C-alpha cells in the first residue's frame, strides 16, 4: 500500500499565509482554488495527483469566484462545461457595465 505524499507547491502561490502550517486536507478547497488561479503546470499536476480530478471538480465548480481563464483551464482539464461552474453562472446573471 503506497502512501500519497503531500504535494510540493511553489511557495509564491501562498505568499500571504504561513506556508508550513498549511493543512492540505482541512483547507483543500482553498488550496485547489489558489493552485488553479496562481500556480503553474507543475503545481496543477501536483494538485491533481494529490486530490484527484473528482475532488478538484467539486471544489472548482462550487467556488465563489474564479477568473475566466481559470474556468477555461478547469474545463479543459476536467472535461466539463462553463455552465457547470457556480461562479460563471453568477457572473452571467450580474453583468458589469460596458467598459469603453
């Protein structure tokens, strides 16, 4: 039986918190959202290895806010639709004024 080691993320992703005290299981949603928003390819791979695609799908589709490029990335990786993301639906129902 193999034990899954904690992922190795770049500390710059978590610049605003005490990185060494990060609880990978208790703060899974926060970590997943942050890695997809600010991480690079290796960070996303580490995240997928540790949490698995189903856990990542659950966290990202229920996120309160994600940037549009992050949603597109998640759609490509997880093979789902834009409309599966709660934050995308919320943004569509609250349009911003047109920027000149």
